[in-house]
C-alpha cells in the first residue's frame, strides 16, 4: 500500500481545558469551581491533521499562527507529529488562536469557545500559494475556523488538478456555506448541531438524520456523513442507500476532539483506498477510543494502539 497523503488547510488553536462538576448558569453571573486544568494543542484542523498522521498518513498543513509562545509551541508540535510544516505561516498582528473549553466531568460533554486570532489571517492568496502541498495530496480537508473564502480557495485548487482530489468539509463551527463550496465538496461531515443548523431539520431519530443528510446532499456535496456522537455516524454516499454505523458503548471521560478524530481517521482510510462505509466504521471505532482519555490531541490513539483497525 502506498502511504496515504493528506493536506489540511485550516486551523490551529491552543486549548485551555477546565474540568467542571457542571456547566454554570443558566444565565450569566455564576462562578463554579473547576476541578482540573489542562493546556494542550487543538483546533479542529490541527486535530484532524494529527489524527491522520498518527495513523501513518503523510500529512501537510496550510495554517497561520501568531508570533507568540502558543504559535511557537504549535509549530513545534507539528514537527514532533511528523507533519510537513512547509506552509506553517505566521501572522505579525494577531495572537494565536485559542479555545477555552469546559468539560463536564460527569458526562465528558464539552462547551467550546474559539477565538480565531491568527487563523483568521490565512488568506486565499496564501492558500493558493500552497498549491504544491494541496496537489500532492489524495485528500484535502477543511473546517470553518479560517476565513470561508480561504477554505473555498483550497477546494478550488484541489479541483484544478487533473486527477481529482477528494475534498472533505467539516463545517465546524456551523456557518452558512457558499453554494460553490458545497458543490466542490465531495464529502460534507457535520455533527448533530451543525446538521440541524445547516439543514434547519431535527436529527433526533435515525430517520430524521437520513432526511437531513439528504437535504444537505441536495445542496451539492456528493456524499454526506453525519457524526452522531454515541449514536455513531450516518453515511449517505452518492446514490447508495443510507448506512447507519453504530458506535461501541463506552464510558466517555472527555468528548473534546472526538469529531476531529473521526474526520482525520476518515481521511486516512479514504486516502488508503477503503470504501466509504468501511472507512466510516473504522473512524467511528477510533473516535470512540479518543473519548476514553482527557484532552484533545492527547486522547488520540497512535497507530500501534489501533493496529487491528488498520489491516
Ligand atoms: O473540535 C475540538 C476543537 O474545537 C478543539 O481542539 C478547539 O480548539 C476547537 O477548535
């Protein structure tokens, strides 16, 4: 098997994670005692890139960091993960992206604020300049933590190559997507919240998920995969019948980044030539492992820990 090649055009954050006995509120004004704090590397794009690299993909990133201690650490983290840093750029004006995160220690569920900072300085021209990295990939993945025009440019560049490059859009955090972007997205991968926001439909039951996935597919993407947390994933591939991939039952301690573990793994398995449903089944299994440990990238398994899923 040739090594899967993946290019991630997107975000990097430093995650400031507090474990709390319960979320404060409802409403403003309440202070609650947190029980633990962790600082780690995150950002949806970075997480997805790291996950794919840990499984054995050759990964490059097109990202923008602040010229500060978080930016330096993030650049070092990319190198340590074996990720090609040719297109790691720095913004002279903005601070690195950060994400204050609270995790309910009872359920492992989280609430996240993202402050895009330098990520927002990644321009379409800089993305186009990274064409060698994009064209070298089997799969290009984007999220919505950089300017949407820059994600659009990444997919435009990907589609200009003679042999088509698979484009995966993880529309997180949810925002209205331009028509052109949806049409050059091969696989749209929203979670439940993003699906409800983008489709305006409920996703409480599997039947509702199927209806919402079909509604999103009608907007342009060839395939739609909904990530459904403990309910697994719903795969709608082209004209094939929808397929519900169930997740193993686990006791989650921290769900932060599980969706990114899924997307990074999905990209890896697709680039490795696996059929879509099989790729999603393996990605669900890996994402389920990631919720068993505290932290974001710190919870993602390495290749040798999931060897049985890589054959
Ligand atoms: O999906 C989890 C990620 O969302 C965190 O790492 C945080 O940085 C935000 O981007």
